C-alpha cells in the first residue's frame, strides 16, 4: 500500500484521504481529527475503535496526510467496500499487499 501513494502528489493524497473519510462515514464510522497524546518512545498514528457502540476513527491532527491515508486504509481494509463507489485510485490502495508494522501483528 505505502509505496504506490507515496509517488502521488500531495494534492492527490489529500483527495484520497477525503474520499476514504467519506467512505468511512457511509459505512457508519465517525471520523475525528484530534491532537493525540504522545509519550516518549511512542509514535501515535490514530486508528479505529468502538466507543459506546459507535464506530470511530481517530486521526492525529498533527500527522501527515500520508499517515491519515495509512490509518484509513488500515481501518477500512476488512469492510465491505465492494458495496461503495470508490475511485480507481482509492480502490487500488486495497488491492495491494497489506503491510505489517515492524515488531507488531498490526497491519499497516
């Protein structure tokens, strides 16, 4: 996933983020940008969770658009995206091998 969009312009990445945010909302997620707290040695990315029965995606307000795109793809990976219209560029992000973060079992 990471390599293909890193070759895209910043404007294209921002458009993909907006498209995937919209897709997440259509799938019932609430997407929020928050200033996520950091601790020494801990890198914050954001991610998905359920809060009082509401599916949430938190994006770190201080993170790059590329990081937001990583988080959105990670959260939406197992969702029924075939039911939604996505641009060919957005759909391509889900056709590539799912990467794993070094030292974890979490997918990128």
